[in-house]
C-alpha cells in the first residue's frame, strides 16, 4: 500500500487524488487519472526542453560575446537563416 502511494505521489498525483482513488478503487477512473497525469508530464517536459534550449543558446551567445575583440572591426559572412 505504501509503495503504491509513494509511486502515485512520485508521478505527480496529489494526496487528495490518491485518497479519492483509495476510497473508490474505480479502475476506469484511475486509468483516466493516470492518462491525464501522463499528458501533464509530457507538457512539462516540453516546457523544460524549450527552456533548456533557450538556456543553451544564451550560453553559446555569451561565450561568443566573450571571444569578440573589442578593438577590432571584422566582417563575417553567415548563411541565410529563417526565423519563421
């Protein structure tokens, strides 16, 4: 019983949701609850992935900024990029 509660808490269910499941033990409703939690976790992963990508891009730009010589003028040709 404790393992089940711990597992459900670990996947993000609230204690109230766990209590409701324990009181009712409705397998279909529980399956839907788990599917909804899976959907929420997937959305959180996507948000965190975007944040991590933004962080890595910012770190890369900062590293490039530190490499710029302040007393020189340079011209760089870069390939065309699309933003949309």
